[in-house]
């Protein structure tokens, strides 16, 4: 019986200059082995869990930029 392996994945959203715009909470994926099917299952689960947080971070950033631009125009 193989032991559970933990892999931590972090996503940091940066702009073109490398400035951090958002950091999405890290997630750990559990693998009992490194077989392709096990990895595919873990990655699909990771995507389902991470996508809402990533989407939220990007939308929030877009809203901040929109508000900043609007304030500049109304100035």
C-alpha cells in the first residue's frame, strides 16, 4: 500500500511588469501515486476548486481598475 503524497499548488496573478495583482489561496492535492489517471483526477478536482477563486480575484481586479479609471475621467 502506497502512502499519500501531498502536492501544494499556488497561483499568483501578476501584471506585465511582474507586479502581484492577486494571490489565490493555495490548495493541496493528494496523490496516492504518480500514475497518469491519478494525476488527471487530482488536476480536474483542483480546477473545479480553484477556478471560482481565480475568477473572483480577476473580476475584483477588473472592478478596481474600472473604478480607478472612472474616477480619473470624472476627476
